[in-house]
C-alpha cells in the first residue's frame, strides 16, 4: 500500500469514528480526500482525539469543525478542546467563540478558567434565562422603544445578542418580537419610515458617502412585471387572501444562502430585488435560505447583513428558511397524505442511476400511512444519515430533470447555526424555496437563469398543496472579465491561500472590493448601467465597473500626495526653512483645505526625471536640446530646474541638485509634479505601505479555462513603501484618497500605531469606457 493510500485509509477510519456514514456521504468523503492539507490535518487530529469508539454524528460534526477551523497559529492548544466536545459542554456557538479566542492568543499559554468563561463552555441559557434578559433590556430602553418603536428593534436585538452570546439566536429574536408586541403593539405602517437620529451604524461612513435614495429606485424602468392583482392563481380565494395580507403591494425577497460571502453577482441581485420593491412602493424581505447546516455559519449571516446594509438597502424583516421548519414539516406531511411524496431508501448513487434511466424508486408506491410513519421516524432520529429520504412524487418521465422525484427531506445530524440542534432532518432547497416564497406572500420571485428549469417543479409543489403561487422571473447572471464569480472557485482560492482571505482586495466579494476602496454608490451605479438581460452569455468588462468607481471617487476622495518610487531632490538655493503649503481637499468643491510642509529637500517620482530631455516629456531633465535649463512647476509651489546629479557606485542617479525660481522670473513653466518634502531638516518623510492591486487573473474569461488556477497572475499584488505627506496620518480605515497624479487609494484596516497601509483602488487613467 502506498503512503497516499495509507493516509486515505486513516482518514476514512477517523471519519467513521466521527459518526460519518461513508457511503451516504460519499461526495463529502471524496472531496475531503482530494484536499491533502485537510487529510493531513485529520490524521494529526485523530491522534489528538484518540477515540476508542465512534461518537454521535452531532459530536463528530463539532470535532470535524474543530479540526478544520481551528487557527493554525494556535494548533498546540487544539487537543485541549477535545474533552469539552466529548462531554457536551462545547457546541457550535462555543466553537465559534473558541476559534476567535485562540486567533487572539495564538500559541501563548492560557488560563483554563479564563478560556471557559470567555467561550461559554457549558453555558446553555434556558428559556427562562432568555426571557429574563429580554425583560431587562426592554425595561432599560423602554423610553426609546416607546418613542421610536420598531425602528430600534435591530439595535435592541444586537445588544441582546451581545449580552447572551451563547443563547439560541432564533429564540432571542422571537422572544424579543413577542415582548415588543406586548409593550407597543404590532408593527404598523408608521414603523416602516426611517427614524432620523436613530442608532449609529456600525460602519463609519463619511457624509459624502451616503447612498442616493433616488439612484436606488430607478432600477430597470423598462421591466414590467404583472401587477400583484393580476397574478393568476388556480383558485380565486387564494389571490383574495394574498391581496388581503399584502394590501396589493409588491413583495420581493433577497434570499442568499449563508454559506459564503456575497460577491458582485449578489450586488446585481440586490439591486433588482430591493430596487424593484422600492421603485413600486413595495417591501423586500431579507431571507436566509439556510437549509444546509453543514455549510452555514453565523459568520456568514453577520457578514451578509452588514454587506446588504453597506450597499444601502433596507429590508422590512429578516427571515430564515429555518424559521418555517415546523410549517415546512407539516406541509411535507400534507404532501404525503395527498399521495405526492414518499419515503425512499435508495442511496444517492442509486437515486442518480434510477433518475438517469427514468426508473421509479422501488418505494415510490408504498402506502401513504407507511410513509407517514417512516417520515416521523426520520424526524425522531431512528435512521442514520443516508438510510432514508423523503422524495416528491413528481413525473419521472418528464423531459425536465427537475421533475424526476426530487428529494424533499434528508437526514443530517448536524447542528444548525440558526435553529440549533432541534432538527436532524432538513428540507432541500427545491422543497423549501418555493414554499417560503408562498408563506411570505412574495409577489415576484426573481432569480438567475440557471434556476429556469426549476420553475416547473416550483409551480408543481405549490399547486400540489393548493398554496399561493408567486410570479417567477429569471434574468442573466453577472459575468465579469478577469475574475470568477463561482462560489466553489472562490472557496478554492481562499482555502488554497492564493489570497489573504474573503476580504482580500483582489477578490470579487463585496467585502473584498469594499476593502479595496470601492463605494456602494459606484457598485449600484454599475448595476444600473449594465441593466438586466435574459442571457447568460453577456460578459461585462471589469473596466466598466472601475470607471463607475473612478467617477465617484473623483467626487469624494480627499487629495494627498505620495511618491511611490522616490528620488531625492536637494534645492541648493533654498532659503525659506520649512513652511506650510495649503491645498484644497477636493478641487472645485467647498470641502475645506489641508496643509503640507515644504522644505529644501523634497522627493519626486523617479519617472519624473530624465538625464536627457525628450519631446512631449513634462518631467525634469538635466540636459536639453537647446542647452537651456528646463523649468518644471511643483504642484502648489514653484518651478525648479536640475543643475546636477549625484550617482551611486553603479552609476545610477540617486539625488538631484536643483534650484528653485527665487525671483519669480520663469513665466511659463511646464508640468505640475507631485512631491513630498522633509518635514524638518534631516528628517525622513512619512513612510507608508502601498498595496498595488491588479486583476487576479491574466485572461479575460478564466472561468472557461480547464486549468483556471494556472491563469492567476502572480504579480496581482505589488507592495511598495512610499513617502507621503503627513496629512494622511489624520485619515481612518476606509477613508478614500486620491494621491495626485498616482491613483485612488483607500486606507486599509491594517493601519495602526503610526504604520499607514493603503490599497490602490483604481488608477487615474481615463478608461475607454468613459462616455465621450
């Protein structure tokens, strides 16, 4: 047996001890074995766990996450957590806290009692504890709640979760909702208007970076969906009931799965979902399609909410598919009673084979009562994963694969980030999505074209249960050059360490472009500009997005000067000491001014000097064709000319000796060079770290390449240390800057303790995409 085969067997054996059914989870096992880093980690972790017997699947899931999510810099502590998992005092929420805890302390020693307290080991608040906490916070903020009502609900909920970090999040929200209703009554129309002077947003944004309300409602004026009153239903009473619930308004939803970070494709979806509702005076739900607990986490939920708010959108209510698990279960029971669903015992491989052959499951026609009992047994945990599923009895002979008896429920012994560990069966996307739309009275279910074939199964399930049917409309997904928007490929890029994380400025994630310095206004303008098509073949050049960013930053970015490739200039006739030069924060706008020092020693870009002048060159030169000095103006200052140079041992020019126009005799100097001066004699200017980003991929369409990873540009990030004027020290993370003649930059969160880090957002160069 080879070493690789031996390692695979060790991993398989350990997965069995973690409660995995290798046959039922064949795809997950195969994916795990393909990841050699993960395999190595699992082998090492198996020695740390030293399990004699298999554990339950729920405990095994926590152990698996402990192995794969624990910070690499703190691995020496990982085995210390195993006993807590095995004795049931460390579950999903405690694991999240533990990962964050050890990311901070890294490999340092820690006190057990401090760790247990910080990470909530053994802390599982009861319903009474939760209710007491709800009562306390509502009592504390009663005056504010009475005045502002539901406008402060999210703020109160956030504070409540901070006080109860290890309480069931769904229970916290429901108990708080019940308390609000009991104190101030149900939500009315007045509660939907924004309150001025409400709670501060978590993300600090400059006054000039507020999203234009008007811009957000212009979306797709050419699109004409059916009026909610014209939405055809099989029964007249169904439409009447729906209109009574909605008041005839448009109701949409933005329904991401909380299994990753939102990317620019989601920005387009947000623009349509929230924008169409806004345009028509309707409402939009923020809904999490959280039906796969193994891939979901609170980290993703929090990130999605923050991203949607940052993009300038607002929702009427946050919902989760898991909020409806009880109702969905009851609807599944009703589907069985109507003879339209059955419990099946085929393995995933057998299901795939029978679907391929268009052959029905051998259990398709089992008696209704038998399926009802078995489905109840599934819920009660009497089957192992993969031993039973609930499948819909659709049309196995249909030409549409989405009608081939899709799975409605499957068994997963894995805690849910929102619903906790109440359920061991989870509904599939195909079962959940349409029913959630109907239960929430969605009028227009908008989705991308890959969901087109699912429209038939969507309508089949709703009609089979005699429920309200929304309008379904598909549009072309966003395709951009020089990047990939496939979640699977983005996960690969992050997990392989090709980028620094999901918020790496080269990533097309919204947290990534946000860190790079893109603004929500620019992204929303881009979504408006490209419009909505009914084709997936349209590919938008990334330059179109960059031009939208460049246009907005030109209006809001504070001007500063930085020299990325500095060349020292000593002004030999200098007699002014050090004085301040004043310049506008933003030219032609009443946004104030700032001051920078000017002295007898400055630094310019090396590219702004040539030893021998050439035609159409606007920089400094030592020698000119006519033998006359070449005078070039410094921005906000005076003209200078080069008199001599100093060289190093290799003959390279390392310093210019120049004179400035002391008498003001030079009438028409050329150019306008940016510069950075020594703040006092002999003192080096402020040094900053500049991260210069380019496209992550070299090819325009990397997703179409067989070996797409090989197309990654190794030079997509260049780090240089530049000189900058001291005005930059007053800027905070996220602030937008224009380094004059260089490009647009954004202050990075890595800035601290006087070490300034900036990311290049876009260059100053005019694009071919700019309107003439």
